[in-house]
C-alpha cells in the first residue's frame, strides 16, 4: 500500500513539474486520498519545491516549530474556482531530499486513509516518527523522575475522561509552580516509591502556596516492577489517545523530559498504584510558604528551599472519594 501511494504522489509531482493549474504560485492536483473536509493535494511551487497539502477547517491551528531548513509546515489559505480552502502545507525546501520527502508523504497518505476524520493527527504522527529516526539519544529519566511523571499522567488521564481538552491545565512541565492549574484552582502531584510512611518532597516556598480558589496535594504510592503494573509508555499513550490535541500533549511530554525515541528504554519499568490520597492544602496543613513566614516576622533572605513533609499520621485528613471527585469537577469547570 505504501509503495503504491509513493508511486501515486510521485506521478502527481512529475505531472505538476510539466504543467498544471496554478493557485497563488502553486501548481496543484488533488490526490486520491480523502479527508472529511476534502482531498489531500499535491503541489509544486514556482521554485520547484514539493508540497503536500492537508485540508483543514479554517479555524483549525497548525503545529509550530517545523520551519526548516529542509522541512516546513504552515497553515495556508488558497483560492481557486471552487472557492477558498485552508490547508496544512508540508513543504520540502531541498530538492536533494525529494526522495526522502516522497517516502514521508506516502506514509502520511497511508495514515490519513486510515483516519480521514483525524487527518492532522495522522500528519503529526508520521512527522514525529520520521524525525525520531534522526534524533540522537536524549538524557533518560531516572526511576524517580519516571514515577513523578507517571503520577502526573495518572491525574491528567482522569481529567481527560471528563474533558478531552483538559491538557490545557497541565502546567508543571513548563515550569509553573503547580503541576495543574486553572485561574483559581491548583493541584500538586507527589509520587512516592517508598514502602512505608507518606512523605513528599516540596521544592520552594511557593509550591504549597495556594491560589485564590484553593490548592490540593495529590499523593500517590507507586510500586515499581509490580506484576500487572503499567509502563510510562502506556500512561503516555493513554493520554495521547484521550486528548483532543495530541501535539500539545507531545510538547508537554517533551518538556517533562519524556521523548518517544527513548520509549524502548522505559518498557521494562512498570508501576502499580498502591495508595492514593488527596489533601486540601489549607490552614493547619504542614508547609512553609513565604506569606506565612513573612506574617510571622521572619525575613525571607534564602533561596532554593526544599523540604520534606510527613503525612503518615492524621491530621491532615485526606478527602474522601466524593471530595476528590468534586475537586476534579471544580478544576475542569473553572478551567473552561
């Protein structure tokens, strides 16, 4: 199938090199691959560069960051006798890589055929697969880092079960002081591999400083290597499948240090969830925050503060299941 599609797109480009209708500097021809908003289009520009155009809705966004020097992706509006159409334009800017680009486009067409209602997801998936071929090995996440990211993905998956756009609330990978946050609410995730106690490592004097609507700490005990556990790869795939914007999740995972090119290195480490607790971070909760230290008359002249809190005994008392469920609902509602 891929070989046949490669031949088809190559034939269209060859024909466009000779003659065809031009739209704003592009010579274009529809390909025999349909999406829910129209056919995929092959194109050649006035400089002889090859393009593949994926039709999209006018309001749909196109992922940034792919801007050459060899491969470029951008959103373009085009007009012809059929009216105005909008495309995601994937262009090869180097003629010496035309053969490689043809192979990429054949894979894109095959994926679009398989999921015509999700053409952009098909496009992004193939671009990422091909880029992974040439990506050097990154720094791998250690077991503690894997556990921390696994806990965040576990909570994110629960948000996505209710709202496929909930990835917008995941702020931790980009340096926000809280892992999940809306305008008024925040949630901090702490994963532990310890077999006893309930301790959490806190970084900075603002990590447990609550926003106006409130802050909750979600504590998870994980057992690595447990039979029946899930790998970090499985957790990542689960949120990718559940979200409405796969590229946003991929960007967040990359910012958190997880890259799909390293997936094989994480496959043998699996985590089982042994215990989960959710706490309201309010008056009486053990914490150090700048506002309370200042109110107590203590000058804040230190930086890079890190400390450990012990939640092994009560108080503080964790929320019950209903309370934790209400937290998720409030975070999603306020984040819309």
